[in-house]
C-alpha cells in the first residue's frame, strides 16, 4: 500500500538557521508529491508540488524540495527560517490515475527559537 | 483565504447523535474531498466527489455518508457518533477530478467534539 513517512515528529531550529524536513514515500510508480503547511487553527496551504521534470522544485515562502527517486524521498528545505515559519508541515503523495485524493504523512511540527 | 468555506467551525455533540458538515468549494471547482484529521490517525482521506458523482472512496466508515449537490456544495453526514469520531474534518476542492488538473485547496475545517 502507498504510504508517506515523515520521520521527525517535532523539530526546533533557530531563526535564521537552515531547515530540512524529511519525507519518504512508498509507491510503485512515480508519484505526484506535495508539501503542505498548516498554521494553528488554519487549513492546509500548498507550499510546492512535483509532478515531473526538474527534480528541484521551488515553492512559496522561500521553500524548495528535491525529488530523489533512488531514495524515494522528497525533502523540504529552506535556507533561512523565519519565526513565522513555525507551523506543522505535511508531505503528501498522490496517484497519477483518475482520482485526486492524497495520502498524507503524519506531519512535522516546526518550532522556531528566537 | 482559500475560497473553500466550511460550516460549522466548531460542533459539540453527544454520543449516538448525528451531525452534518457543510462545504462550499471554490468558485469553478468541480471536485470536493473530505478528510479527517485526528491525533492518532493523522490526515485520512474519506471521500471524493466530482461534479455530483462519487469519484473515490477512502477510509470512510459506514456510519458516515456524503453527497455533492447540483450547486456543487457538499455535505458530510456523521451518524451514531462515537467518542473516537472527535476530529477536525477538512473539505478541499479542486478544478478537475485528477491531481494533474490542479491543486487541492483546503478549508479551515470543522472541529467536531463528541462527548
């Protein structure tokens, strides 16, 4: 069965430091990959997505992610974290078939130290 | 603001009761998705509708049902509620039925508490 693993439940970084959030997926074919962010009391907002092509994708708010097929990974990165980035981040995988539902990881909560 | 509207935002009810959650998708979006977010299960896909027809079904209990109306709004009906049904229920919408036709936009969720 398809699955998404986010091995880090909670990460704390200092403001201005770099960030990498890990995501691994299990899927038989090349998946559609997504990163969403959820701020407290809010819905999920799409940061970036990968369908095909260039394996390094740029998203909003200065985030980027790299698809590595050999490692079944799609890690999210940001070179310099801002206090407003504190939130929960979800990696998701989707099918290339006739439906549009996503399978989400359990999420990584990011805390930012001043 | 994603453009997806969910009501009510908060709902408290008792075990055994029935509730209805409502979702209005973004203007122009034909697909509606329902997700359940709980602490132990995370975000679980429940069901997808596209232009009034059921498109995909996930981990939706038999006590739960949904439909999408001609005006494209959707309702999720939860019946014979149990304590474990307490969760945040998200609705999302997209233009088409498939992922490559556009991204999913999520509402702010309906928080259900079953006492």
